[in-house]
């Protein structure tokens, strides 16, 4: 008999509600507790659980109270809150020894990432970052084949992402830097940065970045050039304004192949030799809890780690610092020393 996962939720906003309909109907998942500052959000989650035939989760307005009172009845916590709250809530969950499914982006700074890694190492809990791309079979297969040397040596990577984000989230907390920790590049663009960091599998050495806010208080358009410690060159281009829609294209140039893939792992094209191979398509992972369960039970290795989250945090810190200096190239090592 499959053991039931006793799940607590920190943050009952739109992403949690999007997932809750499916999760509450999984026979091996039980919503035990929910913490959110908005009583209406907690009530909405309770209604979903009751409609699925389950019990309403215990309700808290403070996640710290929830963790303290419900610790012995919880196996894991799902955190889905504004970005700047992730570090504090992830650390608290880890200090309680609970496994964690954490929404993207993992944290907002390198220091927060390093603190989370230290706590995880000390407490020994499992932490999975809920990036669809990192859990995508196409992206994981691409990484496996690249690591095995099938594509030859990586020379360069170029990534783009766009969305009508400026208008879609006008007035939303995602465009409030005090809650978001950044704009389009750090929100939707985090998918792109995470997938690239996962596939190139190396730390950045230096970064040069330009940002345009287009009248907003956060970045809307961002252009980045970077060099990895192994010499590979990488570019990012994020455009958060334009027609309705959202898409991403990542191109990896190897000595024996060209791999094109999107940030979420929905499609892939590989060119080897003179002819491109057929376009492969896959559904974007819409239930990260299923992968999280397999990772917890040891059926699957964790492909979406805090270590890759650290690389993203270092990259984001460098992007912000370079953009503040009008694109001046910055070495990651210099930022570490300054910290």
C-alpha cells in the first residue's frame, strides 16, 4: 500500500489553487494544513479539498505557527509565495526537518541560496524546486546525452524568452520589487535561466547585462552576455512586453550537434550531420508533486536541486550588479568577495 503524503501549504495563491484541484484528488496525498495571510485564499483551498472528498486543511495565518503546531503530522511542505519570501520560509521548513517542494525562483540572492544549502546539508531533508523544465523528460534526456558526449563539446548557448508580461501583471505583486525581487527576467525568465544553467552544467565566470524598465519599476527587457568558467559563451534575451502569448527558444551549439529546446521542455529539435531530426514534443509538466513523491521515495534522482538554484542566484546577482553599472562586465568571484 502506498504511503499517504501529508502535505502542508505555505501560500494559497493562484499557483496553489491551479495545482490543488489535481493534487486533492490524488489518493496518496492529504492536505493537512495551510498557511496564508489571506483568509479567503485559505477558504478557497478548503473548498477544493472538500469538493474532492477530503478534509479541509487546518488553517493558519502564520506559517511559523503552522510548522510549530503541525510538525509531527506533516511529511512535506509546498511553498508558493512571492519570491522574496521563499528564503525565509524554505529555511524554516528545512530547520523543522521537513521535505520541501519550493516554487521558482528558489531564492532571490546568492547568500540566501548558500544558507539554504547549508541548512539542507545539516538537516538532511529533500528539497525540490518546482521548475517544469528541470523535471521535463526532454530536458533531462538532453542533459544525459550531452554529459555522455553524444553531441561533442559545448561551444555556446543562446536563450530567448518573451511574454506579454508587462500588461498581464500590471499592478500585480510580481511588478512590486519589494515582493518580487526582480521583474520579467526573474519571473518568467527564471525558467530560461534555470534550464540553461542545468544544461550547460557549469558556473558563470563573468556577466554583462543591460536592462530596460519601459516605465515600470522592474526590468521588462533584459539582454545578457556571459562566459562560463569553462570558456563557453552564453547569451540571454528576455522581452516582457509585446503580443499576447509566451514562448522560449534555447539553442545549444556543440561541435557535433545543434540542440534547440524550450525552457519548459515542451519541444526539442536536434541537428546532427546535414539533416535536422524531427521535432519532438512533450507535455509541460503540470504536476510537479508526482515527481516530488518519486524523488522522496528514491525512485528518481532529484534533477531540480538547490545547487542549480545557487547557480541561478549567482547569475541573477551578477545581472543586477552589471545592469546597475550600465552593462559593465562583472566577475562572479568579485561579487563573492564583495559579499
